[in-house]
C-alpha cells in the first residue's frame, strides 16, 4: 500500500486525502479511517487511477455522499473514490438534463423546479449524488430514478466508456444493474422530465419538505429508511407495532419519530448501529416471519 501511495502522489490526478476519517463522509457520522480518498479531476484521471489500482491489486470503492453506507470502525485498507468533480450539468431539448454523477440530487431537483420541469419532485429530500441515486434506484412518493433516467454513461471494469439505456439498467425497487455489477462506475446521466408549472412543482416540494420535517428525525445523523418495505406492508409500522420505537443499543436508537429510521443519538459507533439493525430485523422475523431487507450497504465488515 505504501508503494501505491507513493505512485499516487506522482500521478497528478486530483486531490488526495490520506488517513481520512469516514465519520465526515457518511450521513450516519460513523466509520473508521480510510487509507486514502481520491477526488479525480476528470474521466481520464479516473481511468488512470483505476488502471493503477488494478495493476497493484488495490481495493477501491466509489463513494457518493455516504447517505446509504455503514462502514465498520476498522481501517479501510484501500482507496475510496469521490466523484465530486464530476458535476457538470446541462439542460437541453426543453425537457432533458445531462448531469455528472457527482452532482447533488437535491440541487438537481431544485434546478429542474426552477425551469418548470416536473418529474424530480420525489428527489428533493434525498441527500445523495446523482450517481449514488442511480446505483440505488433511489426513490420516494411512489417514484424513483428508473422512471426518469434515459441513459447512463459508465466506465466498465475493462476501462471502456459505454452508454446503458434505461432498459439495460434493469431498474427495480431500490436496485439497478450497477448494484449487481459493482465494477461499473457511473459517470454521467441523461434524465428526461416533463414541462410543468413552476409554482405547482415548487409547492409540491415545499409540502413534502414540511411533511418530512414533521415525520422524520432530520435533527440526528441517519441514513434514511433502514429497511425496504415488504410487499403490501410497511417496515416502519411493523417495527412500531413491536414497541421498538426508542429502543437503544449504545448510542444508536430506533427513532421515536419514525420507526424505520435508526439514528446516531449519542456518539454511536458503527457497531452500535449494525447491532441495532440486526436486533430489529430479528424481532420482526420472529413476530411476522418476514425477512426485512436492509437498504443500507455494509462496507468493510469482513
């Protein structure tokens, strides 16, 4: 690893953070230390970086805003890539937008609303990057990225740049082609929207923001909904009906405002949060014979 870091310094590919504390890079505000976080300046720099990591067998992962990740407290012996420089945005053809993977999804929804373009209202409260949202097929209010993505430009594991059409992305509930093919890296997305009334769109966003403030524990670090809703059921109601609101392990707590949120209530560790997720999951399984699926991705727990 030291040899790789020395090589990295010579490559001039972008900002490099060594021994980066992951509690600054995840919305749970927990996690160990990463050997390095690299911010490539452009696609050529990203390709150069991936080629070098492949040659030297260095593990790596692409990191968005960390809004759906739970890192362990162990050191991450590898490289995290953050595509915050991939933030170009272009509206064209009256109802389409081409946007870089590192652009904020919330900011994008605001930009669309300002132009009277409908379709992204659901995304106004999702604190992730566009690339992360495509990867997870993020959604809310009965809509998700799969409804609006036209195509996705990706870097393949063999370092080709290709375009995947919507049907090739195989979007399903909180799932996409990219999740099942982790060697592919989202670079850019084309999203198709619809012409609408700016005032009406902004009113929908404002109303949903008010509802989120009332129903979600936004004053504590969390990663949003922990569990996917089983078909025909609501995970939050199942957890609430078990009397688990307010249940705590270490500094992690099941939110008293919304039972499908686990919050970093009091200096929780990654292990506190994971233990609480597993405890809730087990209790639901015992009572309902339903195996809840976790929306968050566990990283570096092996």
